[in-house]
C-alpha cells in the first residue's frame, strides 16, 4: 500500500491548528474552558492503556523533543529503568530562555491544562507519580496561571490519587527559576531544582539512571508534552501524517525580528521558511540579510531563495549547515550591522555562562565578548577575525556543555557569511550599516 | 581491559579513567581540576585527549572490522574528550600526542591564563605551581589576550589561617569539592556566576578543623597558608618528610624549614593513614618551635640560679648526685609521644640505674593495645558499621575523615603505577552518604554526630553501663530495659538496632578513646562487646606513641612506681622529659623535696623552676625516630633542620649520662636503639617505608568482663581531648587567634544559674592544677556537665568541680 | 550590656507559607526549598540581605555560604534593595531589533539612573536583562513581575507616567502569530 501523502504545508486543508488553538482566547487557561474544549480526554484514554502502549504510540508518532535537541520522545521514555519502587520523576523543562524562542510561554500562560495533561500522560507512561514543572522565574504570569491550573486540576481529581479510578497517582511540583539560561540544560536544571548552583552535571549517569535527587528522571520540553496530548487524542498516524521522513508532526515555530506579524505559528514540520515568513508572518518589514533558523544558537543563514525554500525540519536545515533548534526564527535586516547583532548574542552567552568550565568561562565570557565589544566600538584590528576563528576552533567541542558551542553558532556563521562586514568595520572603524534607531513610535 | 595509549598497550581494570590510563602508560597530560581522592568533574578541560573505541555490530555481536587493517575498526568520539571523566572501554585507543590534542591543550592553557594575573615573581607558589609548569610544558609561550584582566581581591583572609588571592584562582573547584567531599563541611563555595564567580564563604573564618589542606592542593597560588605567606619560595625550603606527633594517628607531613626555622607544615601522603590530609592542629601547631624563649643550652642550678652550662658538665653534675643517692631511688618519666628509640634509651638508663621507677605519661587506666582484633584506619574507611565512643574528631581528627570516607561506601582506591588514581570514577560530587552505618555515642554532642545516622548522648561516666547493657543483649543474657536505656539517653530500639547493625555487618569497627580508656572496666567491656558482635577495635591512645611505649613496656616494674607515685614521693631523684609535672601543686611540693630533679624540655615552665638541671630537648620536628600509631603501625620521624642550639632527644641525654658513667648504654643513639629493636622486632626501623610498617596483630583473647555492682565513675567536669595542643597555644599566635584560650563549655542554663557569660574568664583549681578558661555557653553540653580541654599533665578524666569555685578573673585578680 | 538590635526573622510570622513551601518537596529534597524561600524574601523586601540568607540557611540546615552561592548564581535575587518599580529592559537581539536599546537610553535619560542603579527615592531601578521570551512582541519592558510588550515610544511614556503616579498599569494582551485574530476579537469585545 502506498504511504499516505505527508502534510508538509500549512496550506494543506487537512492541517488544523491543535496545540495552539486556544492561545489568546479569553479565559482559555481555566479548567472549565479546557474541559469545554475536550480537555483531559486524552489523559482519561491514556490511563486505560498500558504504559508500554503509550510509549509505543509516542514512538510510532515519530515525535522528537521540542526543546532543541530533537531526541525522539518515545525512545527517551523507554530509557527509564524497570520500576523498582523508587520515586520517579517526569520533569517539564519550561525554562525557555533561548533568544528567539517564546512558544512555551504562551502554552504556560494560556493553556496550562494542556501541559498538565501531557505531564500526566507522560508520568503514567514512565511510571512517575511526581511531575515537576521548572518554569523560568521571569514567567510570572505563566507561573500564576499554572498554579491556578494545578489547584483546579487537583480539586477536580485530575491530579492526586487514583486518577480516573485507574489506581494511578500523580501530582505536580511547580518550581520557579530565577534568571539563568543554563537552567534550560537538563542536568543544570536538576541541580537548580535541588537547590544547588545550576552547573551542568556529568553525563553519565543520564537522568533516567540518576536524575533529580539521584532518582530515575525524564526531562521533556513543554511542547513535547503538549504534543503528546494530541497524539493520544488523534493517534500516532495522525501525527506522523504530518511532517517529513525524519521530522514528524506539527510544531510551534516562532518568528521575530523585522517581520510584519511576528509571533508563534503552528505548522506541520517541513514547511518552508518562505511559507512561515511570507504566507503567515506577512513578510519582512525591511530588507533582510540573514535568517537565524532556530533560536540564537543556530548558525545564521543568508536570506536567499535557496534558504527560503528549505523545509524547516531537522535534516534539511542540517544540510544547509545549521539546525532546527527550537524553531525560533529571527530575521536580521540588512540595515543591522552583523557584527553588532553577533555581539548582542555573544554578550548573551557570556552573561549566561555558568563558569564551570574554562573554555566557556574564560574563552567566551572572559575574552570573546571583549573582542566583540572592541570591534563594535570601532577599535578592531587586523587579525581580529582570524583570532576569533582560531578561538572558536579551540572552544568548539571542548566545553563541558553545549552552551559554549551555542555561542559559536552566530559567531562562526556570521563570519562565514558576512566576513565583508567585519572587515569593513575593522578597516573603517565604523560599521557598514549604521541604522541606529529601531524604536517605533 | 586492553587499552592503547599512543604506542603503549596495557591491561587495566574496568572503571579506570582514561587519564589514569594515560599516566599508567607513562604518558603525561595536563590537568587542573582532577585531584586524588576527590570526584572527577571535567571542568578545567585541560586533559582533553582524542579517544576512540571499537564497536560491536548490533546484530551479529562481532567487532566491526576495519577493511584495511583487518583489525577492529576504531570509532573516534566526534570531539576530544576530557580524559578525567571518561571511563576506559575494551580496546580503547587514547591519543595524547596528535596535533589536534596539542592545539587544544595550547588553547586551553591560553584560556586559563586569560584572567590569571601572572604575578609569579611575587607569588609564593612560584616554582611549585601546577599552572606555571603546565603553561611552560603545554602553552604557546605567549598570550593574544590584550584586555584588562579581571580584578578581584588579592588578599582576602578566608580565615586567620588562609589567605585567598581571587585573581589567581583558576576555578578548578578543588577546594570547594574538598570541603563537601572530605570533611563534609560545606563552608566554601563559588559566589556569583560565570566569569564573575569567585570563591568565598559567609561563615566566620571557615569553621572546620581541616581547612589547611586546601593550601596544599590549590594548583596555583590562590590559597595560601597565611602563617607562611611571603616567608620563602618553594625551592628555598628544606623539605623533610616526617610524621606528625600531635595525636595517635601519626599523619605523614612535610616540614618545610628555611634558615633554621620551620616555616610551614604540609600534608604528605600516606595511603594507609591520612591519605592526603592533616588537621589544622597538626598543620599550624608548629609555631612554638621557633619561639625566642626556646631552651637551647643545658642549665645547672648553682646558688639557686639556673646557669648555662654544657651537656658534659650537666651529665657530670647528675652523675655525682646520683652516685651520692644510690640510683635505685631514681624515677624516669617520658612523655607519651617520646619515640621508641627514646623509650629504649630510657629503659637502658633505668636498667643501668637499677630502678623500676620508669613510666610514660599521660597513660590512662586501660591498655591502648586492644585485646581483640585490631582495626586499621583503612578498615575504618571500608567499614559498613561503625560505633564511635567519644569525640574522635578532637581526639584523633583524621579518624573523623576516615569515618566520613566510609560513609561514601567506596573503598580506598587501588594504587596505580603512578600512585593514587587521579580520577577515581566511583567518586561523585555530592555523593549520597550512608549515614546509617555510623553510630556516635558521647557524653556531649560532638561534631561527628552531624554525620551519624544514630547518635546517643549518654551521661558522662556511664560508658561501662552502656557497654555492659549492649554486651548483655549481645550475649543474649537479658533484654535492654526501657529504664536502663533511658538512663543512658537512649532507647531499647536504638541499642538493639545498633547491635543488629554491628553483628550483621561485614566489617564492623568500634572506635573508642579516652572516655573508655579512663576505666579498665569500660575497656574490658568494649573488648568483650567487640568479640560478641565480631567487630574490630580501634583504640585512640592519649598521645602519638602511647601504643609504642606500652608495647615496649616503658612501664614501672610495679604499680607503686607509677608516675603519680613518683610525683608523690616514691622517688628521690627524678628525670622528667617533656612534662610540666609541677603544674600540680601537690606534686610541686614533693618535687621540692627531691635530691635531684632533671628536666628535659624545650621551654622553661613550673617544673624547670624547681629543677637542678635543665636539659634542652628536641621537639617532635627535630627528632629522628619511630612511633607506633593507634593501629599499631610503625611510622618514621625525620629531623628537619631547625636551629635548636644544643637540644638533644632522650637518646642524647642517655648518651651523655652513660659516657660520664663510663658505659655505652643501649639507646645512646637512634642507631644503637634501632640495633636493639631490630633484634626484638625483626624489623629494621631505619628502613621503614613511607607508609610505615603495620605490626602483625597478636589477637589476644579479650579478658572476661563482669559488671561490678559498685562500679561508678562520677563527676561534673569532663576533661576532653582536643585537636589543639593547648599547652603550646600561647606560643602559636595564629592558632591562638582562631581557637582562643581554652574554653570551659557548659550548658546555657547552667551558665545562667552561675551568672556566667560568654567570654568571662574564670580561674579555678582542678585536682591541684591551677586552670584558667574562657566561658563558652554551648547547647552541645548537657545540663550539669562542664567540658574543659585536657592537658598532657592532666589527661582526659571525669572530675568534680564545685561550680561556685569558678572565680571570674577580675575577682580572682582582686583576691590574689 | 549592649543589646544588639535583632532583626525579626522573615518567616517568623509566616509559618503557614513556610510550611507550604517546605511541603512542596519530599523530605530528602528539603534543600529544593532554597529558591522559593529566596523568592519570598526578594519579592517582599526587594532584596535578600545577608541576615535573610542566614535565616534561610538555618531553616534548611545549610551553611549560609551554600545559600549565598545559590542566590548569587541567579540574576533575579539582589543583594541591594531595588526600587519600588524595577524596570527591566530586555536587550537581546529580537528586542534590540525592535528598539530596546533606544528604549533603554530613553529611560536612562528620563530617570537619571543607569543599569543596575536605583534612584534616590527608591522608586525606580533600571536593569538591562537578557531575553525574556517576548521576542515576538518586542520590545518588552518588565516592571517587577509584569510584562509590557510591544513597547512603542508612546506606550513607554504612558507606562512611565503611570508609575510616577504610583500606578502599575494593567498589562495589555499581546500574542501575535497565529492569534492575531483571536487577539483582535478579544480587544474588540473589550472595547
Ligand atoms: C544551554 C542549554 C539550554 C537549554 N535550554 C532549554 C530550554 O530553555 N528549554 C528546553 O526545553 N530545553 C532546553 N535545552 C535542552 C534540554 O537540555 C533538553 O534537551 C530538553 O529539555 C529535553 O526535552 P525534549 O526532549 O522534550 O526536547 C537546553 C539545552 C542547553 C544545552
Ligand atoms: S560550557 Fe562550561 S561554563 Fe559554559 S555553561 Fe556549559 S559548563 Fe558552564
Ligand atoms: S577536565 Fe580538569 S582534569 Fe579533566
């Protein structure tokens, strides 16, 4: 039998917004609204299934983690050791801090029950009776809405003991971060949750063997868990009918920068940048020179037809030398000095370096950021670009966690594609493009 | 497992780290964050290597073969790997020589130096600095960093004893990990984040008794021993490896001396005893040695005044007196940290003088050599059930650390060709501790209790009762009753649990010190209990060579010749080495009656005041010799080049005396003493290894224990052993600044009742000895009990002191 | 005797809150409460003083150093008191592309304080922060816990004027993306 035609475009009439359907609607965060729109049916269904069935369903759906790394969620769930009576945890990573990413925030604020339901299903699947939502400290409204949602869910029996008479107990701990991007890294998140400084931990042991408090743990992104609700509701086939071979399902893409209608758009995976930028977001507001495809750490690509027509899935973007990441697209206008834009991001990573390892602490936070500052101030010297390149070589792949490499994404790609601007700035002491006021009335 | 490091193939145990494989193969790789005995964390990224391994085909289970070579194909990791946190795999290939690795090392050195001040010319660590060495070996020789370096505090006093230069710190985290992993006091941490982070503490002066160790292993000059800062460069010091004599453990130390002074003491490694650690008492307790008032020449009392003289004259003077006297009346008292060789000399002298009045002091009621199966310190560290009776953290501080090692549940590492593994992958940051294996029982709340699964504060003096109850239950001779347990501050459940734990364990150990040794019944009981539950025993003697001197029988020929008796008139002449026996007013009276009082000591004191002859003595740091530590391990002492005038050890004293007597006494020199000991022990002490020699345990059967009805130890003041040697504190300015004067600790309720406030100075008389102490209120002390540090002349004991006899100093001065 | 002025423990009269926070976590995870406890203090006192650090350490059985180590790791616990209105300008790329640098400059001009400072009256403090997850509705100004998004020059003026009157304006709803229509519907229904 011929495989069904994949949905890879939002223009396909079979595609329907699911995860993002209720965001922005008044009172969408309340339990009554959620129940009125089919809420907790997936959980009810899931709790009649065997945990292994759920895991298989999620595996079959082809869902890959939406937190950035894209690891198959079902496979990750199956790494949990056999149940042995120890407490197990399912942690939701709601620390979303990668510049250009803001999809999780709207789920947290406007559709918290969707997340709680996903967490409940995931918890049941991996045998964890405790869920943790680690939400970044700045998301205060999200925290309030979640808090209320958890209270409502407890009251209504969607959290607590013997949920849906299934004998399964599940409850959720809400934990707020306090402003540190590194807490998004899963092992740093566990340290932070445990009340320690949020340095990443050694792996192995992986969270499934020794996670929070040394107990078996699985960590998933907010939208990974939200996707699970719809996979259970609509079936793995529905999910895998969307997307491409290596990237199934629908995903929340984000777009920001100089574009008419920035925001979050739900699309089948594999839709092109062009569709996102022009068809959905209304096109750029000014001339664009670069696309950051998936959050600030993903190498930027030139804004041209080749890249605009690249499908936004894991494999295709990788062939262009970048990554899908969180799917947070940033459009950099031609008028923006690329060195300045890169400096902005280098500064971000320097600020967020945890300080544990040498190449990141000294290489990026101690040195790289200073070179960039020197460049943007117009004091660049001949040899600086080569120095940056050499440093990048000496940092890449050598740091303890991926944060240092994340910083090199914009650094190396901007030099690769816009070396001329660097050279111009160094030679002339002022940038090639010098638009200075970006603020609208 | 077979691994290949560059061109060397070797076979190593699974679980070995790649960095240890590299060193085992004889290659080098730079590292900063790795540190022996601590968890590998892979933070400095200095030890990167190119690592690969063969893979098995998933379906067939066969090695995937490289077509070209016909050998298993090596799959290299996509990135260089930190070798300290990578475990070896079968067939692993590790490359440390390729250009890729060199470039990475080069880069990492450059990064490490970005914010390092490079103030080597003014840095104490210069010449002994890991960063300096590594930068020289692996760096590019110049930096391309043109910006201002990070400016931070350069002279931050973490405590009176330790100075931190925050600019020099390279964030290896050794010190932070050390506090969590070794003593378990998390008093130091990183503050701030990223490139702004620095080491700091909010605790007042790093409250831990093991702070100095961080200055030993700090790879740069960021953490320095304040007492020796700016005193010399590493290459200017004479390094002498010796043993510490401050307690019965006998830790390995390195004495760094320069121009005749001891500038600092560092921990040396003894994998059997102290690993790499020493306590602050041992590290900083040497300052007195160089005090100006040190006795350096023999003195003879002429016309009531002590006048300088020579050893020959002094010996002749003594000899004359002894001849008049009839030597049998002479008593000889050694301090219990005298060496074995000195013990031999003292015995030879006693034999020559035909006297049975020979003893060492302090010596408690019970033998320090346990009857039963002796535990080693490594037994402690691998034990799965430990009962501690008393306050070991003060009494023998390193035992405290070895107990904490056991709580991690990881056995001491096996040695590699290059020594202790650099990265023991079984160790983890913030490991869970098996507190439940540890029970601590003491008459007051002591530090170690914080780490114990079960704790018990029994009324002072009830050791025998406690042990007897346990023994009874262990022998099935009767349940522990509710009241009995209550009286002991415990419950039947707790005591039964303890018994179950001990008897169910594979390697149970019972550790006890002065409070048990103070009564032979208690000591018998503990030995019987150990036998009943199959536990090994570790007894902490009062001083560094208590074990050795007892084994050598530096003991009176009869009970009526004990030190106490000698000081009450049994002797007519007395030779006292290292003890200020005249502190005791009663003894002083008797001493005044003596025909001859010879005092062998390093400083003038109340006893030298009364002496006819004063002979300058070497301190522990200047002696050659041997001591036997609490496990029965023979440990070597080596003399550091200290300017000590004509000071001699007891062997020297015996040499001069013997010469005037016209005889060559055994023990007239360390060599001669060792010749004798070689015959007796079948052991050449001049060839002791650095680890020392563990004497074979002669497991003697425990003597029968029967609880006497009338047995009672009573008192309201407990003299407690302490890490700090209070008798020298007045000459140890730095330690004194941290630990202050000896404190009389009592419960706040009692303090209120007596109208005593923290910091009040009180004077009182305790069994004839005038003592002064500072009041310290402490919840750790039960109501009705007072604690006071013991002295060599006044060892641990339970005494009565009428609280109303505590006179506040101001008042005391007025009265005086 | 000199009686030292003693600071009243923060949680002394908040026993229920304290119990609720401690109860969130399992017994073996008591230490997890360190961040929520710091949050309570920070929110209520606008900073976390050393005395509070010690108090929290005492509650959790930790050394004060450990609490300080944790506290100082994060950007939102402050050692020095913040103003009543803590203005946080996101300065990361997407906001920068929407004018946050100019917004910051404008605030500096208006308030007479720069990054990290608090004004003399203790009313405002200003801080540049990193990405707040509002890239689609940039630029964003966070005042205490509230996000004010799509901060045009005129909106910024309005917000500041309101704050000067000591009023914290109701935040407006900004979503964008797929919710342009929903958002419009709502705004229409409200007006
Ligand atoms: C520096 C760093 C920051 C990260 N930040 C986030 C984040 O904010 N949110 C997130 O979900 N994942 C983040 N991740 C990825 C997580 O480590 C982890 O892979 C993810 O939460 C797993 O969830 P998923 O499998 O559902 O994607 C980050 C990773 C790194 C290295
Ligand atoms: S790369 Fe190193 S310093 Fe940077 S965040 Fe990761 S562990 Fe911390
Ligand atoms: S990373 Fe520091 S020694 Fe390996």
